[in-house]
């Protein structure tokens, strides 16, 4: 059990299990993208450890770039709008894989998918380390999923709780009290 800010967390997925699964996802990508040169678009901050482990196990030619997603209040009826920051690569005609730490409600991913698809990639798929199927509000097709987990708060391996915990080498889950 560890304490981060005011909350306690238990180990949920240990490092070995996590990294074996990430290597398996990379293996699938090696097969699926044989002879191609996919462009991995990793969503900061949370995906940095996941994508690093993934890249170490990808043996085909591939490229990587990093984006951030900023949220701001729209002035019209749209409410919250998410904007992609930092995407300077030419997307048209590329085989894109979006890399996320976790897909929760699906809002972020649906928005990203829409904006990147508008730039006319040849193909676009999603890889996420974790998925909370019960939390889904907007369904998105997730081709590569590390672990489907229950709808509980998790941290570690890139994921934070109020800025802390990203450096933890495995995934922790909020402890039952
Ligand atoms: P969505 O738009 O609801 O799918 O949320 C996606 C983002 O919320 C992720 O990229 C995370 O930054 C954050 N998030 C969702 N669930 C968790 C969690 O359990 N722990 C830490 N961050 C989370």
C-alpha cells in the first residue's frame, strides 16, 4: 500500500505483467504494419512510459511524435472543446496509431480521432494501455488494448493523481477503505 496526496493505493498490475502485455501489443503491431512505416502519435503527459516500452519492442520501421490536448470553453453551443497542440507532421497518407494511457469516457479519444482523421491519414488506429469499458460515454474502436479494467481510479506508469505518481513502475488502484 502506498500513499499519494490524501489517498491510499494498492498494486493492481505489476511491472512484469504490464511490460509483457505491452511487448505483446508491439508484437501485434510488428505483424499488422509489416512493410509499412507507421507514425505513432503519443498523447502527453500520461502515455510517455507506455509508448517508450512499446517502442523498445517495435522492430519494424516506425516514427513517433508527441501531442498534448488542451481543453478550453467554447463560445458557442459546443461547450468544452479540445484542441491538439504540437502536431506539425504531415498526416495525409500516413498510417497513424494514436497512443493513449487510458480511455475512460472516450471523450478525449473521440475528439482526437475526429481531428486527426480530418487530416486524411491512410489509416488510423488506437492503442491504449488501459481501458475502462464501464465508463464509456462515447464508444471508439480500440484496436490495441493493454488491459480492460473496472471503473476505479488508477495511477502509476505515466498516470497521475494531481501531478504525482507518474514515476511509479506499475499500476496502482485506489484502495478500498
Ligand atoms: P476520457 O476523455 O474520459 O476518456 O479521459 C481520458 C483522460 O482522463 C486520460 O488520458 C487520463 O489523463 C485521465 N484519466 C481517466 N481515468 C483516469 C484514472 O483512473 N487515473 C488517472 N487518469 C485518468
